């Protein structure tokens, strides 16, 4: 289906824990419109396996867009950050489970009942779906947290929400790479940690993200997946840019 039509040196404390068995690359498919998606994905065949579809593209093009991306042969991380009353989120998870997706996000700040209900819905409709709890957005810093009444540091808030998510049955979290090492010390080893806020070595622009690391640093800290967008999408050779990041992860 045509989519366009209808880790440098080993880190020192406090971040370095150990190099995980593997750390995979997810492309954030944040393009202006779907007309650009098929050409981009076909350039990247064989260079990466995962793509992330966010709220903007999903609200613009809907479930058919998700199916079209999956039809191109990629695993889909659907990043909608669901946050509502428990019953509504559970029903939304059940509905979305019909789509060809492998990961789906909900907000941990929705609380334990919401997360447990969402996980129950996932288990009854699509057990293999990895339901991810979003902790603190990478665009948030201490000032932003205080604006919404959170006096804890970003790290402490991420750890608190991460523990709550794990107790609620979630097997994966989304967090800044700066908080990965702390979560690795606090949570069981089977928890998947997906980290946006990644900038390849030598690229200093953080854009709207304030808590960032290089791919190798994130992998060394314990990320299982890293999410990268602009450094690949805006490269003259996206496939080579993806391969370079994967090489950095495996070095």
C-alpha cells in the first residue's frame, strides 16, 4: 500500500551501569505529511526494523496509516501517550490492539488503576503487545515539573513513576536516557527501557528535548531501544545515518 496516497568512552558514575545484551534503533517517523513517508521507508529497508508513529500523524491519517507503515515491513511503535480515566484508556487499548502494532504508550501519571486496567485490556486482546509507561517527558525539566506542582527532581519523579508502572504490570517504560541507570538499579532486568532524547555524537542540537545523550551513552546506561528522528530524517543519506547509529550502539 502506498502511504502517501489516500554508546564514546565507558561512562563514569552516576550513569554507567553495563552494556545491555542489545539496544535497538527506532526511527521517529515525524515527517510533514504522509506523502514523504513511503520514499523514506524504502530508503531505510534493511537499515532498521522499527518506526515510531506519533500523535500528530495518527490524528491526521488514522489507523489506515498505521497499517500502511506496517505493510512496508516495519515494526510499529504507536506513541499516543494515552491518559484518561481507567475505563476509557482500557477500551482505547483494546481498540488499538486490532492494529499491527508492537508497542503502545500510556502515561504513568494516570495512576496505578489506569495502568492495571490498560494492561488487563492488552492481555485479553493482544498479549504480545508491549505496553509502555511514559514517565517524564524529555521536554520537561525542573522548572516545568514545578509548574505542575511536582517538587521532586526529574530523576526522582521518573523512578517513582517507573516503580508504580512495574507494580501495575507494565513491562516497559519511556524515559530520558539520563534516568535509565537509576531505573536499572531499581527495577527488574526484564523491564524494557525506551529512550527518546538521543543525539548522535557530534550533533549538539537538542531541539525541544532537554535531557539528551548520545546513542552509545544511552546503550551503556541500559536502554533497550533508542528513538531517533531528525538526525536520520534530515540526513542527505538516511540509510547511512541509521547504519552509523547502529554501529555506534554495537561498538
